[in-house]
């Protein structure tokens, strides 16, 4: 592991908080057809929290009950309220990274009144540009969320990032294409080294392991390159945390017994091996 170049980097504790699920067939998660049967393959929805001694950064803001109803998802808890499970008050949060503006990542912005929202330039231009003329591309967005983000911009609550940038000491942002035009993920320095919170740069371990991309995609090649970038920036395959994989809750310990199945401490090593080995690849 390479320690952060920036001095005085405190390690972060990282929490994956599960707020919703969707029971779905395998075919909704992979571009290549299932073999031989289209078995159930549910996915989870998360928000993430990075905490050091001095700083709290929230990653993504999830969706609300109205969006859950509209799309047939099961909302287990309000993503903003769920932050209180790890002692974070949403109305005191100052920094929120929006990995991309899909409905399951960029809703609930009004529940973070003091926050600055960190987003890639390309994502803002994508969600307000010509590609949204196409239903298949805009259908993963909620126009009210996008409008809300524009309002935040006009209230000077948006910080733009371009490509790969240091956000704070021990926290870095990384652009990948593929899933959307301006998708970004977060890498965090922890007691066990660099952990990548991939969000939808890698929905499921199996998308990566089988090189079988998630079918909501703008550019397949960029998405596959994104998997490699995630893996390259993590200290090992066990330092990669996918954005929608139910395995995350099984692999990582809860912060306390009563939060089993709800919150996982992904800065800690996995407690068991459940991930299949990633593909060997060069370059
Ligand atoms: Zn997503």
C-alpha cells in the first residue's frame, strides 16, 4: 500500500448503509444472457459515510418513498435519516459527493441544507444536455432531482470536479465513463490501506469477475475500463466495495450487533471470503 502523498492524512472509517432493495431476475444485472435459467438476483441500495476524527463526508443521497413507489423498489429506511445510525446528522453534513445523478444516488438533496455537493463537470452537462432527449438514457434520472441540483448550483452549493482530483487528505475522486458520462467514485485512506467505494463504477462483484457489465450503460468499453480503474486504485480485490452488491453486508462486519444487515464497516477487513477471484488481466 502506498500512503497518501498529502501529509497528515487521518484514516477514515467507512460505513455502507443499506437503505433499499429490489428483488429482480439475474438478466436485469448483466448484459450477457443468464445460463441456463434467469434465476433471482436481488440488489441492494446504499449510501456511504467516510469519517475521520475531523471530517465527515457522505457519498450519495439515495431515493425517497415516491421514487421507490414509482419504480417498484423496497425502501427500508430514508437514506438521510439512516445516517443517524452512525451518529451523523443530515442537516449538519457539509460535504456530499454525488457519484452520479441517477435516481438512486442523487435524490433527497433537500435533506442536506448545509451541504456542498461535489459532482463531475461531465455529469452536470450530461444530465442537462442533448443525451436526455432519449428516454432510454433519461429514464434512470428523476428530473426533479436534476432540477434540485441546478437550484443548489444557483445557491452556490455545488463544487465541480474534473477527472481525478484530491477531495481532502486521504479522500480522492476518480472519473470513469461507461455507466453515465460523468460517473465518479471515491477512494479513501483507511487503517488497512486504500479502499475504493466504487458506487456504480462497479455495481456487483460478478460484473467485474465475469466481465459481464451491468446493462444500464452509455459506453460498454468505458464501463469495462472503469472496472479496471477501480481495481487498480484499490490496494487489493478485498479493498473494492461495489455499489449494489448484497454480498457487502455479508462480507463486512457491522459497527454493532444490532446493525447487522443494515450497516457494514468496509474500512475493516472482510470477515469471510465470499467474493470470487477477479479476472486476471494485463494492461
Ligand atoms: Zn445505482
